[in-house]
């Protein structure tokens, strides 16, 4: 079996792609309206969950 090598470049691409999807679909996460960091983190978690569910369909 061939082992998958994870490089910083591929990891960075995945992270940048995730945030690009996040900015396109969820306006509140793009602007950062929330003043409390916990609320903003909660919005990111909900948006991530919705995006993950869309991918699994």
C-alpha cells in the first residue's frame, strides 16, 4: 500500500478552500458581526456542519 503524504501545501489548500466556501454561503461569517468570540465560533461550527451535510448528500 502507498502511504499518503500530507504536506503543508495540501493542508493549506484544504483550509483555504474551506474558508472560501464559508465566505460564499454564510454572510454572517464573512463580516464578523458577532462581538463575542464564543458566538462567532458557534456560527462557524453550525456553518461547518451544514457544509459537511451538503457534501455527504
